[in-house]
């Protein structure tokens, strides 16, 4: 159904021929020290967009092909050093992991926004308000110029259809599905060009459906025509996705959220939801990454739809459970109508479109590190396990204390253009970097299974059965089990593990997560927001593990944690159902920053419809039992190993990493190896 010529053009990466670097001679203008950060941002945006070369491929309907390959930083290394000596700087220092209110802007167009900003300048305004208004207007003018040059190019090559769309958007609100898709494509690129990153597309099926429904009702478009346009839009967000910053290629934040409930609590699943799932199945591309909101009332039919997408081998959809997430967000202080409208950031963290200036991945706490420190302090002298556990809780609390106290005097680069997509910013003439309705910070909790399994092993072997002394265990951990092969085997294979539905390990995880939640409860950040704790790990499943000695669960010094909220990497659980039983015991309603249970299934599991239904049933069981998030990989270990040996044959092989999907051969080997080492379930 999609345009095969355009698709093949992308797969062959022929569009790379149009790329060129940002002119080096203009970098000095971007870093002009006479300009403040806001002015530098707008200077750069204007120059980046001005240097884009309008390029319209044959038969392309959703136009814009990024030709400028890089966006220079607005600060020199010396300036950054000075800033970091005085401020807390998160990641790159730019606004990230947000979602604008695209629906509102797509419906209104940019002209009403421009008029409000002009009125602000014509009336009373503070210096800061004038700076914001002037800068936002500069960004709008730069986008207008880009759209006008694309329109002129369309007219030059005889593409009246493209020219007609650009005659309306981005100035006026979209009136058709195609206009809305075109408008969104250019808005999305512009916030990237401003320097912001991990810009998600939010609840795409909710804000796009009114444009589609109006056309379906008026019979000006058929479902088949709409599907073709949708697929071309999906293809369009892949043209330049490799140029966006992330830990690895693919980690670009271009995700969408589908389904769930409306702000009024009604079922939000619609025709466009179905179309998005099926379009992703047909295209088999890493973007946009699909997230699906579900709950107790979600039908098996919808789980089967989602499982067919998993079968396609893309590593999505990622599921989020409305029945857990929404009440938990309300408990944290979100209004119910806002909580119902949640989406996710680049990976899994819950964010609010248009009204949240949250930093959902501001820090990470290593649970195994807290266990290691407690063991070092207590194991030689403790007479009971409670002493060890009390020390673990103290170190978790200490870790949260240190994180929260270290985050102050935040420096965040202004984002005038992005601000026009956020509620209240235009009306108040304020930059979104200074805050919004919600200003919460998220803390990851990493290695929960490693920590829980280690505590279960210590309780069982040192205190309950007394088969290992504290001194013997400490010596083994310090020496990475050298000469202690029998003890290593016992700890790895004859000890309770999360994933086996064994309360001896599972309840340790419950205690760990409860302690982290209690340590963060009631704390406020400098912007008045709360600290949300969660079960995600990001790249810390490798990075945090490198900082530790061996663990009491039998993890060797050089072994990583399981990704996110998952069994330990080397553990071979009894089966997928025992895994979901273990991981639905935890208080994820208190640890609601996000972080999914991640499971891998051998691709042959999906070979029959019975297999697909079996996996769908498992997903439904996880949600019905109170699981908060879930993501599945359809993989084949032999194929992954062959891809490592012969990457030239596997350019389109897609896998799920921690909260995003990527082309396997583009990943660093350490991430490839981690995926290969995960348990691969052969049945559901």
C-alpha cells in the first residue's frame, strides 16, 4: 500500500546523497558571545533552517528531507565548563523528553500564535517577555521561510498538490489529514533543529483522528487513501532519524502513544489506532516507536493486534497499563484529566503532552550497589538477616538523599520555538525551560532482580541454612568466585530467583522498591515538583554493573544486570508465566516513573496463530494481574550471532534494546551481546 519506490529509496539510503554539513563559517555566529542563550538559539535555528535545501522526491506527498546533517552547539567547551562549575546540567543541557500539544497547534496554525506574540510586543512586557516573544517570532518566521521555499520548489517541478498543502500550513490550521501530517512533519523537525532532542509525538491517534474523521465523514478520503498517507508519514520520520542524538543509533525518541482512555475516561481506541498498528507492521521500520495503552477492559482482539506487531520483530508495542498508571499519577498530584492523557518519553517514562516540563530520567540509583555497601558493612558481624536488610534500606535512602540534594541550580538552555507548543507559554510569554504545570523529576532504579536475588541468597545460605559463612561469601565476592566454583554454582542455580514466582526473592524486590518510594516521598525539587521513582534502567544495566564486584546471587564481576524490570541476565526462569507472576507482586504503583518488564521470545513462537494468541493471552494476564509496563522482543539467537559475524547481510534486522528499537548491526557490541545473553523463551 505504501509507495514502494520511496520505500526502496530509503532502504538503500539514497537520500544520504542530499546531505551536507552545517557551514563551518557560520558556527561563530551561533556562538557569538554578545548574544544571550535565547538569542543564540534563535540565531542557530534561523541559520539551520535557512541552509536546508528544499528536496522533493518523485511522488512524495509528505515532504521535507533533512539536508543539514549537524546542529552546532551554541556554547564552546570553555563556556560549558564555566556553566557546569555553577549549575546542575542534565545530559546535553537542552530541553528533551517532552511532548508538545501538537493537536492544538495543528488545528489553529501558527498565525494566531504569531499574532499573540506581536500583541505582546506592542503592549506592556518585561525584558524577559520581550526576549521570548521576539525569539519565538524569529523561529516562526524561519519555519515560514522554509515552508515557502518548499512551496516554490513544488511549483517549480509541477507539484501543484504539494504547493496547495504548503499554501495553508504551517500558517493556517490543517483542514485535511494530509495537511495535518505535513504540518506535523515540519513542526517535529523544527524542534529538533532548535537543538531539543527526544521529541516524542505523543497521543498521535487522538489528536490526528479529528482531521481524518472529518474527511471520512465528508467522503473526501477513503480508508485506503488515508492508510497510504499515514504510511508515508511513518516513512518520513525515518528519513533523518539516524541524525538525532542518543546513546546509540535508534535512541532518538520518535515514539507515539496509542489507545487508552480519553481525558473523560472513555475508550480512546479508534480507527487511526488500528491503522497505526497495521502500518507499522507493513513498513517494518524503527520509527515511530509504538506504545499501546491498555487496561482491564481491553479486549483480546486488541492484544492480538499488538502481538502481530511484536511478531513482526520490531520490539514494539510497549504496553502501559492505564489501571495502574493513571491512579498512581493522580496520587503524585496530577489532575485526573491530565493523568488520563499521559504519554511516554523517549523510552518509557510517563509524561504529559503540552503541560509537563519534567525531567523523567534525571538520575539513577543502583540497587545492587546499595546491597554491596550494606553487605560490606554488616555481613561479618550481623547475627541475623534483619541487620543486613536494615543496612540495605539505609543505603537506598542515602542514595535517594544524595541524588535529590545534588540536583539544584539547574541550567537548561531556553527553547523559544518548542515553547509555542506548550500550554500557557505564549500567553505568559515564558520559555518552557523555566517550568510548566508539572515539573517532576524521575529517578531510575536499576538492577532490582540482581539486588533481590542477592538478598535472598544471603538470607538462605548465610542465616537460614548456615551453609556459607559471611566471611566465606565476602571473600568469594572480592575474588570473583576464584576457586569457589561450587559456591558459585550453588548461588547461581540453587538459590531463589526473581522470575520463578518464588516469594523468597520476589518479596525482597517488594521491600527494595517500597524503600525507594518511601525515601522519595514528600520531597520537592527546586521547581516545586516531586521526585518520581521507577523501575527502568536505560544503559545503566551495563554501566552500573561495571562499578561492582561480584554479587551474592552468583553474578560474576563482568556480568551486566537484566535490562529494566526483568530477571537477572544469566537466570533461566521456569517460564514466561512464572516471570509475570514474580514481577506483578512489586509495588509499581509507587514506583511509577516507568520501566517495563522486558521479555524475549524465539521468533518461532509466533509461527502459528495459536502461538500469537498464546503470547497475547500472556500479555493480557500481565496487565490483568496489575503489571504496569511490558515490552517483548521476537528474536532468534542464531540469527543475532550470524548478524554479528556478517553484518552486511542484516541491515534491516530490528531489536528492542532498553526502551527503544534499533537496527541490530548499528549497535555497539556490548549491547548486542547483552541481547544475545537474555533468556529466549521457546513457548508462551
